[in-house]
């Protein structure tokens, strides 16, 4: 379950593949909030790996990914490289016999994701997408209230994820070779939330604006689930609030700031009553997904019940459809 205390999870030895910003957060929060150990880090730059290891008191650092994967003491690898490299790095980990947690978005496309899951199945190895939001107490509370009928019949879900990101030439967020664009970095959060609450949509409509490099700067997405409409506004080039409102026939849920994070506060308003806080922020955030991996490995599971391979494939397929409608084609793909 997503609300289990990460401090009570089994202790495993993690290796981190990649030494960027997201890897730093993983190292910090897993070390602080779980009994597991960040035992090694690998980078293509030995000095960067050594600096990372020194900062987070990690015993071993490696100047190549191959050296990291050759470390037999590691129980699992967290892949923290750009989206465009996830398939390559995930397959390399699996070939080395390592269970993996792959940062979202899992790959560039559903086809790439299937390649990873096919090899994991053949190797009998655990794989999970690091959609950390799904394991937070906030998301567990949202789903409980929606599926428990507290809101009545679900009418609409509205989400906005607006940030002003580094879009300078060479940035991973603007380069198609690295899986750049707003959708895979930002849009994955509202789409994963829609899927978490409602499943696979009956239809998707999307419109967007592209950068000169061909990646998406922004898009508006509308998903239909019978009589329920889910709408997302996504922008990588404009600051704004990141919020969600879930409306039913009897009331609504509001997550007014950073809806996908552990910092989020969930507010329930029922018809005839005032708003009340039903979930407060918790510290950290990444420890919940790491604890889930540790539990799954201890149980001998190949996938998490809270973030299954089919879940990942479904959300990747949703993003494939959005990209097709907006006109984003990554290197090696054929335009629809």
C-alpha cells in the first residue's frame, strides 16, 4: 500500500545511474527516510561521480555505467538520466541482472517501454517507473475519496502544470534527442493522475505549440471518461501555479500548490459545508517509491501493484497520442 511507513521497509543497497539534480534528491531522501543505503553512484564523468559520492556519503563511485553495473553488491539501480536515454540504460541494467527503478517519463514512447518490459520478463527481473506521486499519502487520499464516493459522481478533473524551465540550446528540456519538451517532463504528472483515478480514456484531444527544435513548449489536453472530462494545461516556458481540482456532484477536492509533490495539501469541500484539510504535507517524497521497490524485491515481485507495467504502458500510450496530435516526433520515429 502507498501509505506504509518507508522507515519500516526492507533495507536494500541502491546504485544510482546518473548524477544530476533528480539523482541528488533521490540520494538525500532515501538516505534520510528509509533504512536503505545509497551504496554507489555511476556517471560518465568520474570526477562528477566522486563529487556526488562525497556530498552524500556514498561509499563507491564509478566513472562509467558499466563499472556501476558490475558491482555485485547492489540490489537495485535507480536510473536518473534524461528520458531519451532511459531505454538504453534500462536494457543495459537488465542485461547485467539488475532490478531497476526508472525515472519518469519511463521512456520516449510506449514501444520503447515494451522493449524494457519484454527483457525484464525474459530475465525475471523487477522493473518500476519512478512515478513518485503515486506512492505519496496525498495520492492515496485522493483516490480513497474519489473511489469511495465522497464526491458523488465524478464530473471534471482540471490540472495545471506550468513552469519556466531551462530551454537554452543544449538543455535536455529543449533537445529532441534527449526527449525534451513539456509533455514528458511536466505533462506526465496530470496524465498519470488522470489514469490513477479514471483509467484509460475513451478519447484524447490535444493542441500545442512547438519550439524551433520540434519539441513541445506547451499543450492543452482533454481526456474523456464517459461523462467525466479531465483537462490539463502544461507549459515549460511560463511560471504559474501547479494545481488540481477534482469536482463531483457532491463536492470537490483541491490541491492548490505542487499537486504532484509531498508538499501538497488536500482540501475537501462538500455541498453545504466549508473546506477542510484532509491531507497535510509530509517530508521528502522519493522515499515512498524507494520503499515500494524494497518491499517488492523482498516479496519476489516483478512489478508493483501500485505502478504496474500496464499502468506505465497506458500512460506512455496517452502521451504518444498527445505527441501525435501536437506534432512532436523524436529522432528515429516516423511521423503519424
